[in-house]
C-alpha cells in the first residue's frame, strides 16, 4: 500500500516545553490519564486518585504555607503515601505506589517534560524520523497519522510492530535527507492492508488465526475483527513509561479484563520482555556492550524477580478469578497461555515452573506454559525444550536476527535480515518437527505471519496457527 501526505519532521525535543505551574501540570496529567484510562483500568484508577480533592488540597496547602512548588509536591506526596502505608489492608497499602506514580507524572509535567503527553501533529501527516524508539511511541498520536517514514530500523523493529497494530503504514530504511516540514512525501508499506486475506487462506488450510496485541484495545478490536484468540499479548506497556513498577493487583486487573474479553479463547500472555532496546526508568539497567545478547526476556526476569513475581502472581490471580466465574472455559485446558520470551535452555522453563509452583502448587489448572522460539539454541535443542513446554510460538523477528547475526533494527545489514533466507526456513522446519513429535502445538507470532508472501510457506511447513499483527474489521 502506498500513501502520501505532508511531512511532519519528528523532533524528540518537540515533547519538551517550558516549566509549568501546578495547575497547568495537573490539567496536562489529567488529560494524559483520561486518554490512557480508556484502554487501561490501572490508569482509570490513577485518574480517580488524581481527581480526589485530597490531592489538590494537600498541594495547595503546601503552596499557601510558602513552600516552593516542588517542595509542596513532595510534602503532599509524602503525606498521602504515609496515609496509605499506615492502612491495615494489603491492597490499600499497595496503593502507595500508585500515589508515587501520579506525583512522578505531576513532577515531570511541572519540569516541562511530556509526562507521556502526545506531540501535536496535523491530521493525515506523514511522520518523518531518523529513528523512533519504543519510548517515543507513547508520544505519537497514531490516530492523526497518514503514515510513517523512518530512516533507521527494520520492518520488525518495535515501532513498525506498533504502527501496524494501529493500522498506520510505515516504511523503514527510507532516505529522508532533505525532507522539510510540509513537503509532500510517500510511504510504501507492502505489508499493510492484506491481513484479512492472509487470515482466510490460513483458515481454509485449517490453521487458527490469532491476533497480536500490546494493550486491551488491540485485543478487543482483533477479536471483533474475527481473531480466534490472542497469539501474543506483549505486556511491556505495563512496565514502560512510568516511575514505579506495576503491582500484582495491576497485573491481575489487566489480565482479568483480557481473559474476559477473550471469552474462553486462548490469551497468549507473554511475560515481560525487558532488556535489549527496552529498559525501565525505575530499574536502570547496567549498560551492556551487546544488549540484544545480554540481559533480556527471561534472563532479565529471573535476575529481577521482584518485578517478575508480581506479574506471575497477577496472571495466576486473574486466571483463578475468571475460572470461578466461568469454569466451562477451563474444561479443555486453561485459556491462559503464558509464554516465556528469549528461552535458550530447558532449565529456564524448569525455573519458571519452579517459581510458578512456589506461588501455587496446582498452577497447571490455571495456565498452560509455553515458550517463544527465537534463539538458535532453542531451535537446535527444540526436542528437549518441547518436552518441558505445553506449546511453542516462533518469534521470527528475533529468530531471524539471531540466525543471520543481523540486528533487526539496523538498516545497513537489512540485506541479511531476511526471514525467507534458507537458514531461517530450516530453523522453522526443525521447530515444527520437534513440536509435532512431542505432540504440542506450534504457532508463529513474528511479523512473518503477517507477510502475504509467507502464508503459503507457513501453511506448507505445518504450523498450527498464525498470529497476525492486526486484523482489519471485515467490511
Ligand atoms: C519476535 O521476536 O518475533 C516476537 C514476536 O517478539 P518481539 O517482536 O516482541 O521481540
Ligand atoms: Mg522477540
């Protein structure tokens, strides 16, 4: 699909502005939270807390007593946090973290930072950028965009995945030199607009068609457009762009909503894939020479169990509460399919199983446990990994970069980064064979599943499901 429109040049500094008063910062944070609350119950709860007159009164009191705006904010925060921490109820005590998060946003907004506020862009424009980072995507108003033209990155970089999920055509590796604001530019995205036809071909060959999602809205719209479940629910949105880590209750609330939206169809919930190009403001990572070969996915999770365990507990809580409501959804196995990213050894699966059984010895009634196949080690040892897994899903975005030793975000080695290359094809064959020998299902959730040129190949290879980056509503 080719689209054109006026260029809007992306400047990261566009998200910065002058220092704001408390009232201005309050209004900005309120409007950000109202937007986010539509798709995320956690932010809906934050909005309620922000609107509680107690919060404003506490800050005003500090200002009136002569404190500087920043000290008034800290004093109000400390007072309210102390109040929550003194409550004799575990759930309410945990709300102190939410209070810190809200005050963190207010402080950032007063300092002139965006606090997640979106950059204003003219409707129908083509966003032109040298490079877009995962954290930039929170600042982009995708609804306003006609398309994205980006110099750095590949078709599986995270910004591409997010843009496609929002239905925005994107072209990477583009020559953007000399483009000025307002110039008419074109975006050529071969993957955009073909997903329903991939879905029909896959279904006609007996494959299940799932959708990829990175928030609740994408789950709902994918299911409404005919997906038979969610093939990967990327949960990083819960961890990024905030100042404190999500609690067990926050995880549980989101996963419960997601399971209810799926109404008994599979929800493949990927545990946090932090590291690589995604890090956390509240848990600064040590710089690594090779972050994509370093602490990411399950490696990061096992090292930072204080962040990982609340996610596992939240998943178990959500499945437990949905099971009480709808035992019939669990009769042929749980619809909650937990999937671990970046696995390279069978021991890693056993470690997650051990963690799960320490939280609930009978966790098997609440979830199936599978792994992403995205490292060469996982492919070469697939029979051993299949013996410990309930299912496989192939992440061709990473698998291609690791097999070809070509960074998925580096346009200079884009000629090597090719999911159709024979070594990647061989890896797919080995994976499908190992899964089927062990009688477990194997799907594909990388962007290759959404490429119309791959559909015939993936059907012939014997995959059981395709998870598409998005499904357009059937007209
Ligand atoms: C993949 O690697 O193919 C995948 C689905 O995961 P992500 O793109 O989030 O790394
Ligand atoms: Mg991956």
